[in-house]
């Protein structure tokens, strides 16, 4: 079968190669991939940054966002059969640790990431643990089903706190920040203010339901608040913050813009030396909660319900580019440009 492989421990180093089709057995299923999407993680691996150098063992098939069809199942698999349309949770947990057995598997320390710690989904076939498979609703377009993983990140973060009637700041209008906007609206947020440094992304945030947007390249968030707080009836700042840029200055802006007692959900992956004014956390009684992946499988159930209630059409514009997998170089260039939303690869 064909697969996109990170072959060398250098920047770039992706190759489309022929590799043996994996065999399935036991508690695993064999999935024929239909569509995959490129995640920031794949870009880190492509660029071979510090994180990738520490984490990835080459050669490795990359990718973890996918939709496909079950074509064979292992002898112990009872609930899945060939022909089913599926996606899956890319974090494989140990199943035995304290968190796993007490209902918090998303906190498992032994988590293995598909496309990170083992071969990924940018291939014609993949074997997948049956317990990690999510059966898809066939009425939902394949493009949308290929991005359930990041939609799950958005859902997990947007629902980390009760946002009903609250004023919410979202820093970063990448795909995940954008998808969080309609979720926040459905969950009853009062104001949703989105920041980014790219006008096209902010225009999309507005289309998805943001109350206001701020391009922090041109305007400071604090100036925006001074001018617009009365209009938005924002008295003391934001109740809830969703950091979705991974940019230190966005996080610092957020800490400064929170109301006392405000709550921050931190999804963006910041550099280790990112600075904030820690005394703002102390004296303003702020809560900061790290968000990793999706809750298994609470987030998946909530996401399915949101999709059924109309989220499918709302998030569709977040997918901006589509390529055949053989055009992977072009697709990665597009995803690296900083101008695209979600980039989907077609494997059919
Ligand atoms: P992305 O890189 O596509 O989006 C980030 C956005 O932030 C971009 O639109 C960029 O223009 C914007 N930005 C840059 N500087 C900014 C600033 N100073 N203020 C406001 N916005 C700014 O990423 P994504 O795929 O949407 O993911 C969002 C973040 O979440 C990334 O940091 C990613 O690494 C992280 N992530 C975390 C998890 C997790 O489990 N914790 C999972 C997936 C992604
Ligand atoms: Zn565990």
C-alpha cells in the first residue's frame, strides 16, 4: 500500500512510499482510509522542530485525523464489521492505570499517539484498536468526518467550563479556535471575542458567530476593550478564556484581559519559556486548566450531538483546501503557509 512516511530525521523528509499492508487480528480492525486531514502536529514533524526531534522515531507513517471504512476485524472484535464508516480516537491508553480504571483515560500517562509514537493514518490502510474506533453517521460529509479529532479538541476546550451567559475570549482563529465559536454559541456564551493576526481568519470567525474580532497585529486587545466594553456590556473583562493560538503574547493578553475569578482553558501549545504576569493569576484569582486531546468518550458523544444539531454546516468553511494524497507536498506547503484553514487529503 502507499503511505506518507517521515523517512529522515531532518526538516522536510516526507516520502510517498510502498509499504506492506498491515495485518489485523485480536482486538484490532483493518480500516481502509478514505480521507485524512493535516494537523499542526504533522507540520511540527515535517519541520522537525525540537518537539519532533525528541518524540518521533524515523521512518514513521504520520497522520492521525481520518475517516475510513472497516474492511476486516480481529477474532475478538464483536461490535464492528466490514463496511462500517469509522473514525477514531488517536490516543491509545494503557487501560490499567489508576486514571484509566477510574474513568479518566484522557489523563493516562502511558498514552500512545497514532502518527506520533506509532505508525499513523496517512496510508491506504491502518490497523486500529477496536476500542478506539468511533462509528460515524453516514449522513455527515466525509470531509467533516475526517476532522473529528480537532473538532473534539474544540469541543473539549469550549465545554471545559460552563459558558452559559458568560463573556468568552478566544485567542487564535486557527481551525480549532474557529470551530470553538459555534460550539460556544450553542452552549449559551453571551459575548465571544476572537483574536488573531490574520484578517481572513477573523472574518471567518465573525461568519461563524463571533460577537467581535480583534486583529492584535494592528490593535491591542486592551485598547479594543477600553473602546468596546460598554457596547458589549463587559464590565471587568472576560469570564472565560480559551487559548488556542500557542502564542505567548496571546496568552499574556488573555491573562491581562480576564475578570477577577476568570477561568482559562489552555489548549495552545506554548513554548516552554512563555512569560505571563503570575501575580495576575494570584491576585485576580484566575484558574488555568490545561486541555489535552479529547475526553474519552464524553467529548465524542457531545461532538456527535452538536453535529446532529446543525454544526456540520457551520464548521464546513473551516476546511479551505483539498488535495489528492499524491499531491502531499503541495498540501503540506499549503498547510504550512499560515493562510489555510483545514487541509484535507483524499485517499479514495
Ligand atoms: P493553528 O496554528 O492553525 O492556529 C493558531 C492561530 O493562532 C493562527 O490562526 C494564528 O494566526 C493565530 N495567532 C498567532 N499569533 C497570535 C496572537 N498573538 N494572538 C492571537 N492569535 C494568534 O492551530 P490549530 O490547529 O487551530 O491549533 C490551535 C493550538 O492548539 C495550536 O497551538 C496547537 O498546537 C494546539 N493543539 C493542542 C492540542 C492539545 O491537545 N492540547 C491538540 C491540537 C492542537
Ligand atoms: Zn492508563
